[in-house]
C-alpha cells in the first residue's frame, strides 16, 4: 500500500445546514462544496484543512447507511479516509492480508474520488475508507 495522507474525516450530522453553519463559525472557513451522492443516500459538505478535508454527511433516507448510523450511535465521527495510490491493487493487497472489505471493487465517491470501505469488524471498530483520485490511472 502506498498511503499518502488522511484525505478526510467523515462526520455524520442530522442537519447539514446547521452543521455547515457551526463549522464555518468554528473554523472561520467557508464550506467549499456540497454534493449529493444518491447511491449512498447522502448529502455531503466539505471543508479543507491543509491537505485533509472534513466531510459532513447528512442522510437523505433513514434507511441509508448514515441514517442507520445516526439511529444507532447518534451524530459524530463516522469514518476516516486515507489517500492511496492505485486503489485496485491496494484493495487486493489488504484483502490478501485478511482485512474484510465492504466494497469488493472501487466505486465513485464524492469529490471525484474512487473509494472503498473496509469493514470495521476487521479494523478495530473503526470504519476506514481508502480513496484515490479517479483521474490518476496508474
Ligand atoms: Zn468519506
């Protein structure tokens, strides 16, 4: 695995508009992107802090992954995402090491990134995401 940095930290929120306002107030920085990802049933908002982003996640469907997460655990940190080179190879590598995958293949996520999630059962209870720029083909 060639890992470069923490790409973003995903935070589940009940109300995106209110959360954006709170973080804009806290950071003194504007949210620079709001995006709806319909296949994940979420709306996301992004802040850039150095080379790491904060990704706020609001559910658009109570049956979606973020809706269920908030129902079970309430608002809060949802996942940590790492930027890696060559996501497809990395995926095969971590699977060979015995980590459990949620996604068997890279899929499009927010911000033009291909993403996969590793199952928290195999990563000490933390939901980890790996992502790679879609435009970089290696
Ligand atoms: Zn994410």
